[in-house]
């Protein structure tokens, strides 16, 4: 489930997984795959310290709430409109609460989810900017301080809420952790993933 995280630019915003059968995550109106998110984090962790780091991320943008859908309505099976509703038609919420765990193999449904999101979203290339001088990180229009940005990384490491099933993480999450642990990049100072 997405949780609220503090941004500098927009106050509290939603970030996280929204269905246990896919590794797609949302950042407010941006949608991208956790595998790509971890790849971007791994890439910056290997970059020597620079005052400013810039790259770009491919994301999907859904501009209006109707096309995004209603997560709680989709979970309960009563409102299956929009992209999230369509995902829950394919992968309904588990009948038993114990089954509500993020699945490490969710990346295997990527092609199916990409086909589905294209009906609701436009694909964009957004800037990713790290300003290490003032500890600000920009993901498109959303701006975070270092502590808040690290909370996004921790969320993915943990498997969000409800956590990774059987505490088994996908390889790309483990690779991200390994890269962060070896990094001398200031943006990861104090970040502990356990």
C-alpha cells in the first residue's frame, strides 16, 4: 500500500506499491516500476561525489484521479474504475489477510501492466536531480530533502506495507542495497537498510 511521505514541494504525497502482484509503484501521479527505481538508485550510488547530479527517468503520468482509480475501492472490489481498478480486476485483493504480502516475482507481470497503463497514462521522461550542496533531490516536479528521499528507498527495501512475502526480496532490491552500502555518495549518508 502506498504511504504518505513528506516532500518539500508538495507537502505529504503518496508513494509505494499498490498491488502485491506487480512491482509497479506510484509517486502521486507518476507510475514506474520498482525495478527501474532501484536501477536509478544503484546507478547514482556508483557515481563519485558531485555537487549536482542529473539524469532522467522514464515514468508514466496519469493526470486525473478518475483515470488513476480508487485504491481502497479496488481493494474491496467495489470501485474498479481507472488504472488501479483494472489492475485489481486482474489481481484481486487476497481473500485472506495473511495473503497480503508484496510478491518478489511481481516484476514478471511487467509486460501486462505496461500494456494496461498505456490506456490511461502518457509516458514521460522526467528529470532526476540531486543537489548534494543543499541535500535536495528532485524527481520530476517533486522535491525531497535527503531524509525524506532515504525514506522512499527504505520503503522499497522493506516491501512497503505489507512487506515482502516471506521476507524474500527481488534481486534488483538486493543489488540496490549492495550498491548503497559501497557508495561514498553523500546522499546515502546515514541510510541503513536492514
